[in-house]
C-alpha cells in the first residue's frame, strides 16, 4: 500500500478562502482549519479571467498543498454557475428524452461543453440532474496545479457528506448562505429529497423568495427535524427566515467543533467556523 496523504477542502465566501486539511490517521479529526483574506472578491476572480488575482489564489493553495503534502483537493462550487433540477425517471431511462431535456435546460450551449451528473432521490420516480459547463469552472479546475486529483463538489452534496459523517437519521435540511444566494437541500433517512438555490439582490427579499419557491417545491414545506445553516450570511439568514421554517425543527448554526462533530488541536479561531464548515466536510475522507 502506498503512502497516504491528507485531503484538502476549500470553500470561498466574499474575499475569503477557507480551507481544512484532514488527519489521515484519525477519522473525524482535522489537522488544520484556516482562512486567508484577500483584498478582492475571490468569487469574481475565480469565475473571471485568469489574471493576477487568480494567480494569487492559486499560489496560496499551492503553499497549503506543499505544507501538508496534499494530493487530493475538493472544492465547493458556486450554485449560481450550475443548473439543478429533478427529472422524471422515465426521462432519464430514455436516452433521446434525456438529451432533449438537457438541450432545453442549456439552450444555446454546445452539448460537448455540458457535463451532466445524475443523482438518486428518495422518491425513486425521479432523478436529480446537475449540469455544469466547461466555461463556468475552467478557472477553478486549474486552481490546484500540484494536486493529483481535484473534485468540484456542489453544495447539496455537503448534506450527503454530513450523512456519512454524522449519520443524523430522520429528516434534515441544509442551508448554505452565500453573498447573493442561498443553497437549500433536503434529506430524509439519509437520502436526498430535493435541492434548489435562491438568488437575491437584497437579503431582505428572502422571505418573499422563500415562499415563492416553497409553493413550487413541496419538499421545502416538509417536516425537517434539523435545520443546519452555514456560510457567510448564516446569522442574517436565520434571523430573516426562521419564522418561515417548521417550528418543530431545531435550527443549528454550524459554528463550533462540537456541533460539527470534528476534532482539531486548535480550539479557537480568528474567523467564524460556520464559514469553514463546507471545507471541513470536504476535507474528511469516507470509504
């Protein structure tokens, strides 16, 4: 068996890069959790031209890789650069219908540049479809020039990793709070029930937008025993949206190691842990 190397998880909010490195010798332990501050918007730099700002981010990541001898990198992608939808299984089973559906959703784009990924749902009559384009993430795929493998992970997959990590059982919902959108995913008995993201110009528009989306997506109105909230705007989103969530659900802001159920030698941090939560989930390895 070859020598084991740790994995690195990354996520980006505003002008900050959050990262976590797992301890490959102890499950559920992180060797380090950290944050880098930049004087520019990291998201815009990653999704724009690969200029000076991009090279600065890349150099920072390469330094972390070298320090911890990382060879596997997982990066949280941006929901607004993806297409998520539930598709009847009858469409998935018919290749012609499947392709027609993809072409409608990604109208005007060359099919060879579209990358579909299919996921099972708790309702077996449907499949969940993730669509990405080569153009949207070409910069992020070049971030880690020294990593042997690099995976882009969508935010709804954080919930799946939470199932593997904490085995919560029952039903829960995850809400990731970006600067201009929230990502929402529902799980029941360890299986994805549904996911969507809601974009906004002003965060105070969220109550209206939440009600609008929940009218179309029944799973948003379903019973959730646990509501896990994380990301840069977690505090404000809880404050604004909690009246619209199931009263029986327990709301948890993922801001301590105990809540996240991980161990780390460092006990205090100079940044909010709820911002680094996705990076922590991405750093941990599961069989």
